[in-house]
């Protein structure tokens, strides 16, 4: 059977690679986050299940996260970021990672950042990192350098329910493109009710990880 393409070892008539322009910095997108397991555990910190990754070079520990855009003109695009858990240089990186996870949980579960009710506090607790694998929330696109010094997109900030575009984006409307000032802008949209959390306190007898306390 003759193929319409050339022989498998002759690529002279193969097409050119399709390139992707960077998503503008500041664009707001509804994304699904998945965690690539790195096989690192530290039960003393509550890190079990092999979700964390340890750097061979620095000894830092992080979550290797992939974000898939769910809606709009950038749908199906993928972005990658690391979420800091531990660094020998100090607590700043881990604190940034904890703040990101807190905001992502608020975004995914419809919790206002200032809500201190028992229900809201329960919604910000997890028993293991597997609970944030597959989390769907609104994220802000950033631009950073990759290992070769080239620009790449990343998600470094989760957008919480107090943002004016949150409800519309979580409902599946198109993304908010960045304006020349770098701030997200959008056309007015009808108000969409923010999802209310149905999360309850963890069951009695289950001890939450020390990093989540």
C-alpha cells in the first residue's frame, strides 16, 4: 500500500513546525492543574504519595504543576510552573507556594479570601497533595525565563472570588486579555452567582499535614 507521504526516513517534504506566540502577561484563564509526581516523600511534613519533587541540584522541594487552559481562544494550551514547598535558602519560596495553594483552593471552591468561617477554613484544608491534582480555577498568566533563557508562560497567581472577572471566567466565558498597562480587562458581563462551598470539616481522627495547619 503506497502512502501519500514520502518514505519514513525522508523528511524533506515534511511541514514546518507550528509555533505558539506567548499568551499576553496578565491574561486571566480558567485552567485545570495537574501535578506530575516526583516520587519524593517526607512524612514528617505530611508529604506522602510521591507527589513532591526534590531538585538534584539544590535540594529544594516543589510540586511540578501543569496547567491546561479550558476555555477561550487559548483553549488546550499548556503552561508549566513549580509550586515551592521547601528551600534551604529560607521560608520565602515555601510561603509563596502555600499562598498560591490557598488562593487556588479559594478559586476552585468559591471561597472568599477573607472568609474565616468554619466552612471556609475546612475548604482550605487538604489531607494530601492528590486533592489538588485536577483542581480547576482561574489563574493569571505570567512570563518568565526557562532554563535556556527563553521566555515562557507560567501560572504564578490564582484569581479568587473577590475579583470582578472571577464568576464570568469560572462560568466558562472567554479569557480576559491583558491591557497595555498589564492589568486584565474585559467587557461587561452579566453577573454569575459564585459557587458556594459544600466542604465540611475533615472527619474526626484524621490528622492534616503539618504544612496545612
